C-alpha cells in the first residue's frame, strides 16, 4: 500500500509546478501536456487565474499615451512560470482592449509579447488594455491595466478652452473654460498646414451680435484662409488669387458674405476665379448670448458653409482650392478686420 502512494505524490508535485487548481482538462492541447491538479472554486486566486506564473507587464502604450497612428501595437514584458518543469512550456499571451466605458473591444491570444489591435477604435478616445500568460487554455494573472488615447485624425484639433493654442497667437486673450477672445481688429490665431484640397473646418464662436463692424465702418471676418506669404500686409492679402474670408456684413443685420478665390481674381466666378456670394439677409440671427457652430466644407467641386447646421453659402467650381501651404486664421489681421470681443473655441480641421 505504501509503495503505491509514493509515486502518486511525486506526480502531484510535478503537476503543481505547472498549473494551479482547475477541475477541467484541455481537450486539444497546443503544446506539451500536463495533468492539472483539482481544486475547489474557493481555492482559486481572486483574479480567476489557473496558471501559476509571474504576470506579464504592460510596457507600451501606457499612461494615456497619445497615438500618432491608427495602427496600435501593444507590447508586454515576458511572463514566467513560478516553478520549473521537466518539459519545456511555451507561453502564449492574451491581450484585451477595452473602451472608455469598459466594454471589451479586442480579445486575442498570440504567441509573442506584442499584438497589433485589429478592432477599429473610436478616434481621440481613451482605451485601456491588459495582458496575461496562458498555456493550453490555463490563464495566469492579469497585468496591471494600462491606457492610451487613440489617434485623432484631425489636421488641427485646438480646443482653446485649455488656455493654450497649437497655432500662432497674435494678441487676444484666453478665458478659462471659454476659449480665445479677440480684443482688437488685428488679433488673430493662425495655423499653417499642408495643401488641403478636400477638407472640413469647424469652429464655435460666441459673444458677438449683428453688424459688429458698423461703427468701425468695416465688414468683419470670422475666418480667413490663403497663402501664408500673403498675410503680411493689406494689399498682399487683398489682391492675392488664393484668398478666402468669411464675412459678417456691417450694413445688414443678418447679412453674410464669402469671398473665395481659387487661383484667380475674376469676379465673374470663372475658374480659376473669385467665387463671391453676398447675402443681404440670411436665416441666421446673431446674438451675443448664443454659440454659433461654423462648418466650412470644400473639395474638388466647390464649397458649402453652414452655421448651426443651416446651409448659408454654397457654390461650385471646376478648379479646386490648391494653395500650398495653407494658412487658416481666425479673424483677418492683414485687413484689420477681426471681430472685437468674439470668443472662439473647438477649432478642428479634418480630411474626409
């Protein structure tokens, strides 16, 4: 009787070096087999792990690292078994990625310590991830949870509510939580970007009413675009064949205007030419207590400008807007026609 018990005790000692307690068996093992030792559920570790191993570590990305590409590669440090085994055991690694709300987005087992996320992630959003070692379906402890922020595909993403800008600030001031305020006719924030033939510019503006330029005897500009070299003085900008500015008329309470030149100055709108629309009235009533969301879309066939989702200015062209590089400027500093008192925020330039 004693001789039969001793071999069984030796077998149990070997098994304990590979797996912790589990009542099930792997039916199709991927590597060297090992018999598992049966434990009750009360004896399992709190994280549910069934493999006695030192955890893998989450190496990168971590600490809300901002991704600069839509391709996200997770990297872990290797795990190791807690006890040596007679037979070599190859560890696999399970990677899990979660949404900001905690939903499981990606769950994969790979043979190495790196994994490229296959799920399409929501842009500019915080995600978390973790990793653990596995052998034949038995899982070790999870790593500490790491985090990253997915890529923002925007060419410009400048909220201005945080007291700074990624553009070039000329005058004005920041108001905490509200944005950047233009305080004079020559205040501006400018961004220089590569050629943008098909793009969308969005921004919010508030603290201005109707006919703001009336007592200045000027038609004030919400935004201007064009060749950066043309922003040096009044005449250079006024006469340039690639200029664009979006205008609030001083002579009509709801009047708006767009001047958009796509390579020429012909006022008849031929291409290249000056695609100009002047409205003495529009469906937008301006009030300093409201926030207005501006959307400016342009592409190879023309442009469309909406305020608070209402189309206001639309025109087509045969020659697209191809200035390179492109300057985008809040206000219109070279003409001294920026709004005085207007507050801007949430500037975003994207490509479809």
